[in-house]
C-alpha cells in the first residue's frame, strides 16, 4: 500500500509552487480622505501593454496606514515577473476615471518601481516589472496626479 501512495504523494508535492506575498507601500497621497486604493497586476509584457484592458483587479489587505502612506499585503502570488498599478479611487467608483478623448487619468495613479513626478505616457514593461519569489516581496508605488507633456 505504501508503494502505491508514496509515488502519488511525491508527484503531488513536486508540482506544488510556493507562492509569496507582495507587500506594497503606496505613498504620495495628496488628498487625505478615506477613498480606497485599487490594485491591478500583469504577469507579462503583452498584458501590460493592453493597459486597463490587460490588468486584472486584485484584492489587497490594508496592514498599515499613516497620513503619508498606506501599506498593503497581496497574498499568495506565484513566483514570476509582474507589473503592478494602483490608483486612489477618489470617488469610490471602482474604476479609474479618465478624460474623454485622450484617456488621461483623472485620479492619482502609480506603477511598481516608477518614481516620477509627472506621468507623460504609459510606462514600458521593463520600467515597472519586478520579480516575486517564494518569500515576501516589497514593492513601492508612488502616486502621481500630474499628467501630460
């Protein structure tokens, strides 16, 4: 009986992928209100280039909050390369508000690893990608509310 179960258990556990948590620090809040921060994630360049249509909304647990930053935990993310975006949903609509023709964000937005004072274009994959391993991965997102040239 052991000879039957042992290979089966080995097969099951050998395919187990250890997932880590992502600890996201969001800063540069210019408006002090209780509006939520919403997150989206991509796991490849093709997804990232689709912008709002590519990213998948994810839940994050608020673990720390001050006047200048909020820290969140995104649980059990499989190892790999990702890009993360976050926006401060000022009107609590559940979607990033954009202007009509040009589609310029109307709410503060930020991307993983991107430290700019003004967003002039959608960032490239190599500018915002980061690697998640089996352990907790810290990521910082700086919110920006200035857009254009």
